[in-house]
C-alpha cells in the first residue's frame, strides 16, 4: 500500500520514526506495525517499551475482530535508545511529545536537522498551531499536523492541518499515507487553535466541568446524558445531519427557526471553572466511583470491543457501509488488491474472482455463510464464460451456458474482512458440456478454503434445449483445457457425498 504525492509519485513509508511513545505515540506505533510498517520509537521513559508492547497487543486483538485475516504481515516494533537511532533511515516521522509548545519546538528543530529534506514530519498536537511549531525548521514545508484520536489504532479520524509554510505536496503525501493505513482524513482548511474536532470536544468538556462545579450533575450522569442519546447517533451522523432530521420534513431551516432563539438565552456557559484542588478532588472522586473498580486496562478493552462492534456494524449499513463503516470497507478493498487478490497462485492460474468478505456475508457461526460461496463460485464461472467468449454478447445472441450440477466442499473458513480469491480450471469439455473446478483460497495462500465442481451445458436459450458449443468458444475452451491439463488433477475432483466407510 502506498500513498501518492501531488505528482502521482508513490509515497509508502516503510520505516516510521516515532518521537514520544505515550498514549498517542504507542497507538501510532501499533497502527503502523499492523499495516506492515516498521515503527522505531524513541521515548526516554523507562516504561516506553512495556507500554508500546501492551498497546500493540491490544491493537492486535482489536484488528483481529475488525478485519480478521485481512492485514499484511506485521512490521517490526523497535524501541530506539536515542532520537538519532529512531530517525536513522526513517521515511516518515510522527511526533507525539507532551503538549508543550516549547518542548515540541526544541525537539522538532533537532528532528529537522537530522532528517533528509524529503522526509515528512507530522505532529500529533491536539491544538497547537503548525505555523508556530514549524517556525524554527530549516525545511518547514515538510511539516504538518496529523492529529489523531484515541485509540489511534482503532479510530479512523485524523485531522491534517498545514502551517503557513507547509507545502501542498506534504499535505497530499501524508494524507495518502494515512488513508493507506485505514484512516479517514479531515483537512482543516484554515489554521485555528484546537483544529475542528477538539474545539467541539472542548466545548462539551467545559460545559460538563461547569455542571459538576454547580452540583447539577456528576461525571457518571454527564456521561449517561451522552451515551444513551446523542452519543449513539453521533457515531454515524454528526450534529448537523442529526439536527436536519430534528427539523422534520422542513429540515434545517425549520430547526434553526425553532431552536435558534435559544442561542440568545443562552443555555450554555462554555466557561471552564477554575480547577481548584477541591474541584479536582470532586471530579476525580466521581470518576473513581463511576469506574466501579475497573482498571484502565479493563476499560480500554471494553472500549475497544465496543468500537470494533460499532465500526463493523456501520460497515453493513447501506450498499457501501456508512461513516466509519465505509472507511473500513474502502480500506478492506484496498487490502484485497494489495494482498495480490488478482495475482496467479503457485499453479500459474489467474484469479477468476477476488474480493474481501464483507460483514454481511458472515453467519451466526462467525464465518462466510453457505450461499455466498455459491455466489462467489457462480461469479467466477461468469468470469470464465466471459473469457471464452460466452459472456453477455453470447447470451444476447440467444446462446448461453446453464449450470446443471454443483458440488461444493467447505475445507476451511472464510472470515470477515478476509481477502479471498478463486482460481478456476477447465477439467474437461465436449461438444456441449463444460466441466469446471474452482478453488477458493485466502489471497496469497494456496490452501483451499472451499472448492466447487460444476457441470455446465451449452443451451439455445430460445428453444430451451442443449445446443453445440460454437467453434470459437470451443477453441477458447480447448486452449484453457490444454493449459490446465499439465497440472495434477485437483484433490477432491469427482468426489461424491458419502458417509465414511466403516472398516
Ligand atoms: N491523549 C490524547 O487523548 C491525545 C493526545 N494527542 C496529542 O498527542 C501528543 C502526545 O500526547 P499523549 O500521548 O497523550 O501524552 P503522554 O504524556 O501519554 O506521552 C508523551 C510521551 O512523550 C515522552 N517524552 C517526553 N519528552 C520526550 C522527548 N524529549 N523525546 C521523546 N519522548 C519524550 C514522555 O516520556 C511520554 O511517554 C500531544 O501533543 C497531545 O496533544 C492527540 C490526540 C489525543
Ligand atoms: C483531550 N485531547 C485534547 C487530548 C483529545 C484529543 O486531542 C483527541 C481525542 O482523542 O479526543
């Protein structure tokens, strides 16, 4: 997988340097590694290695649920002893230092001095202005903000914000890279403190702190106010689309007319109270009570499980998935292409079908349901018919192949998000019949997960009677059959269903 710059040149970082490996740096490292990139992380904290490994473990578990079988071989996670070591040979750098502007500026200046000019540097800052962060860089054009959301390995959103001296090319390359690792890029068109998402989140947070200080609600009540209501719909429709619907058939205009005046009252304060020791104690105490003794790790696992299920459910909404679900489906489709979906297997036979198993094809047993195998094999047959000149034109001319028998075998499991492919052999043919054998495998693997053997008869469709295969089509079949006859007869060909013999 690679991104492209503005000239269409490939930009697919293989080795990502990470500076700062806390909550966010470790999350980035996991996303990079799971997408086949090496992640070399520098963080002077003695806990850096344990944290990065723990987060990678959680990310692995989450991705196994999100897209089982669809990820490339993992990259390597390496903890560097120095900044220099982390940057050596890096073709992309993600800075995730604490949110302190002076610290970031000092370290970014060092990073800039150590790297070749073409290597992009992205900062995870939640809201510091990129123009300020790039001020002392020799190559400010390669600096951009790439602001992620926690957990970085699961939430797709990343805000890209350039400073006054960031080049368009840098923004395009970094955006393409983030997309290639499954993210949804939101370009911040105008540089502003807090960018877009954190301005919204902070407004809510401020109001919540004020409500706690005033004794109106506890942390748990504030969270309930979100998670049983607006939070559920926010996962697929934001404020504005939701409010359009709240305006009834007249939509946004009626909504503004009805609720706009309340903005003058106003309901909200949006002024954060002073964080006195007493208020901090109250908030922390309420938060402890709300957590009910669950550790941070346990809550993170709960969060990840819920996120995986929400995103996977959204992937089944509408024809292409909705919101984060559509992002997941696009990523899965790219993965299928990259996983040599259309490449020949060891037998040299090209794919007659390839794609990714979508969530809606999964049954209550957690794997691809039966009739989808028949669908995939049927579409593979269509591909072969097209290739031998018996496609739509042939059908329009009143001739076609009808399938008269299919024998399906299930040998392994096609799982959600798995990139799969079918390869098809012509086993035999005569003047009217075509005998096919399909093998379905995970892309890039030769072990069959399922096979289908089919007999087709050539038909004059107007008369609904069998008819001789025309010469041109017969010639194409013969060419395939000759090529395939050099291969050993596939295991299972000609098998019938029977109970195992008792000795
Ligand atoms: N925590 C969050 O929810 C989010 C944070 N961010 C942003 O990501 C950045 C990092 O935040 P967190 O990971 O939450 O902070 P954190 O405090 O968890 O991690 C920061 C890490 O930087 C390391 N560090 C300190 N000085 C260093 C140096 N000179 N060189 C290398 N490493 C050094 C620390 O040891 C620590 O492990 C911040 O800019 C923050 O605004 C962005 C999105 C969400
Ligand atoms: C609290 N925060 C400003 C660090 C949050 C973010 O930047 C994004 C997030 O994950 O909510």
